[in-house]
């Protein structure tokens, strides 16, 4: 049976004889190879970018990024004109899947050009900040006021005004039919 130990703010699982069951690609491995996620990104948090494009990562997200990616983050673009932030190991898995798409299909090639082409490795500095590159800020229309939206395994970074506008559009589109879920998700209980 695995024993849980906290070390440097990270929960590690160890073998009863003290051998570590180490993390890999954002997962903590237990005995027999099963794994447990080290936390999901949830919630909406307003953030501010300074004149240089630096943004302080909220502590709750910073801890998860450190646990899953050792403080290394990949930032890329999303077709909705926001940015996506992934722990590096999680991004590498997604990148492999994207690059396996057939490059002769125009939609797949566009996705590769956007997501992989703009993907940039960024590090969390000693003050818990990341520097969002100018090209990515321009793509997402980020200036000063922004919002981080937790999306499970990733974070979305939106210009606050754009987020508010899009959120309101999405809510207006739902009308009387709730969230407008596909038929196979209509039984989802929230």
C-alpha cells in the first residue's frame, strides 16, 4: 500500500519500504501503474498584466503548475482568440497528438500552424510571474486587465472585456434550451 508524504508542498506517494513512486507527465504513480491527477484547474480569476507583459499566476494555480510541470508552462493560442496555458508535460502529450494529424488536411494543418506554431515555453519566475510574449498578447488582445479560466487540465487566459462579451454571447445563445448540450450529454446532472 502506498504511503502519502508531503515534500516541498507536493504530495508524493511512496512505497511502504520508503521507495518513491515518482511523478511523470503531471501524474503521481501509485503501485501497479495506476495514476492520480495532481489537481485540476478550476475557477475564474481576474489578473493584471504589467507594462512588460508579466502576469502573476494565482497561488492555487501556481502550486498545480509546479506539481505537474515543475514550473514550466507552455502558452499557445486558441481559435477563440484567447491563450492556453499547459504544464509542459501535458502540452508535450497534446503536441504529439496534434502533429500526428494528417498534414494534407487543411483543417488539421491550420490547427498545427496555430497551436504548435505559437506554442512558447515560459517559466514561472521566483515571484510567481510569467512573461506572456508580445506576439501572444497581440493575438489575444491582452493589454492590462485579463481573466484566467480553469479548464481542467489547462488554463485559458482572456482579455477581460473579450471574455465578458463572449460569455454573454454564449449565455444568450443558450436561450430556453439550457446550455444547448448535444443529445448524448442531455442526461448530465449538474
